[in-house]
C-alpha cells in the first residue's frame, strides 16, 4: 500500500514523560557506539596536569547542551513536517523523490570506477 497515510492510534495509552526520559537515558547509556565515541573523544581534551573532575564536568555539560540543541531541532523539524506523514499526496511525492534519489545513487555507483 505505497503512498497510504499512516494510521493514527487514538486509543493508545499515554506514556508518562518520566518513563520516556528514563527509557531514552537507558538506551543512550547502553549504546555501545556512544560509549566508544565518548571513549575516543574525551581523552583528547583532558589535560592530566589539571584537576580531572572539572574537566569531565565541563565536557559532560558541553555534550549535554549540544545534544539538547540538536535533538530539539530534530523535534521542531519533525513537528513542522509531520503533515508529510499523513497526507497521501505528499507521501507519494516523498516516495518518488527518495526513490529517484536512491536510483540515481545506484546508477552513479554502477558507472563509477574504483581508484587504485
């Protein structure tokens, strides 16, 4: 059923915001990619001759604020573009645009030659 609007479940139970926050926190804390990223990034900005706690706190606050800004932008963009997920005409246009993009990328890969 390509191009059909997504059904909206009006009877779904409302999940508490605290539960969503805790779920997101648990997912992020157990994400191996995030652990590897932080493990590779943080040591470059640590000066062992200075107090470590203040450096870790500064880095943690910076990462949290950056993440807050980026995720807020994602949420605002999704809220503004949410109608694209419910309008059948816009869904059809979106499917065609992304399909053309993927076909173009595949064609570019097919005709490209590897460099040695």
